[in-house]
């Protein structure tokens, strides 16, 4: 199992958390997503390492961005 943590910018409410989590859960291999609004962190658990570009694309699709 792989666990990766990212910081997402622009999230301000529960809808933001839901949108980001929903998009990341669609990435193949992802088994769990924990989104923390107060810190802006997203922890992704997966069967194998997930490509950072796939996570960035999912976050972008939700309308937000990964912090660089």
C-alpha cells in the first residue's frame, strides 16, 4: 500500500472537500482519500504509487490546484 500527501489550494468549504475527494477517487488504484479542509491537505491511499500528474489533473478537474 502507498500513501501520498498533497496540499491543495483554493478549498474553502465542504463542497470543495467533496469535489476534490470525488475526482481523486476515480484514479485507478486509489483505495481511500482523506481531505482536510483546515490544512488543505489530501492524503491518498492506493494499491500502488499514484502518478502525481494524475492527482494534479483530478484536482484541476475539481476546480482547484496542487500547491507547488
